[in-house]
C-alpha cells in the first residue's frame, strides 16, 4: 500500500510541477521529511532524483508544444551548474534544525511574492515585453506568438542562484526560476513554464548525480514516486497550454 500511495503522490507531483514549471521538489522534500522521517540530506537527494525524471518527461512534452526558449534556456542552464554542484556538498553540514526554517522560509517568501504579483489582471502578450539586452520571439505549435525582451546578465545571475538553492534544498530550482522569468525577466508565463522545466532538467541532473555519489538517494521511495511523476509530468505539461496566464501564476 505504501508503494501505491507513493506512486499516486508522484503522479500529483509530476502533474502539478510540470504544469507550473517548478518540478515538484518543493512537495517531495517535506513529504519525505514529515512522513518517512528521512534526514535532510536523504530528502534533498531523493527529491532531486524525482525532479530529474519528472523534468525530463515534461521537457519532451514541451518540445512538442514548441514553447521552450532554447536560446535563453541553454545559457541559463549552464549558469546553474556550478551552484548545483557546490550546493550538494554543503548539504552534508545540514541538520533538521537548520534545514527546516531555511526551506520553509524560502517557500513562504516566494509564495507571498507570487500571490502579491498575480492578484491583478493579466496583461496581454505585448504588455509583457520589457526592455533589455536580449529580445526573443517564440511561436508555439498552435501558431501563437510570444514577443519579449529581458536583461540576459540578470537572467544569468538569477540562474546561478537558482542552481545553488536547487541543490541545497532539493527543490530543483524551478520554484525560483519560474517567478524570476516572469516577474524579473518579463517572459510570458507559458514560455516561462516550458523554459523553466528545460533549465531544471540540467540543474537537477548535476544536483541529483552529485547527491547520488554522496549516498543521499533513497532508492526505495524514489522508484514509485518517480514512476508516478513521469506519467504526471506528461499530463501537467499537456494541460499547461489550456490554463490562463493568471491562473498559471496563482
């Protein structure tokens, strides 16, 4: 029964995480800590392994919808790698007393930021265009065009930070990248969700691989959660285009 519950939980994690482009690690970590009583290191490493598989599945779906900004995604993904590698080693010094308030505090701050910024009415595609050093035009599989501009250096800095927090908290970095892409870099939310998932694939690969080498991955619970997450990621990515930009942010 525990295996079944973990698989269903993984289905929820994959669907919701890929829908909003955050990977779902922010759900896996507290579940492992609170219900399976794992150490912070085990929760982080196991979560990143689930996030890696979920992000891979969701990215394949987003490739079909053509909403990924590859030019930005490759650059931002590379910027996450040093922090993801470094963060995995820092987690060895975490205790639950240190990890819990750090994890909860970051999620609470991001939640308040998103709720405050998403309470207004959504803007049109043209209204999401900002000034910056890089300009992008993405046309998805349905023919919808997204036009936007942003500061590439700001994006690289945010990505480096996201990679670090991804690895020390086990959240994959998408929970930071998604709001940053929309609010700081003026990405349209649908492109942000797809691109964030694409970036997440690479940061989670380095983080999960490093944690696996350090012995922080619990294979028992990871397997059923991952199986469910892979299936759920396809569902969430498929639903993403049917959800309005305002509701996607909420």
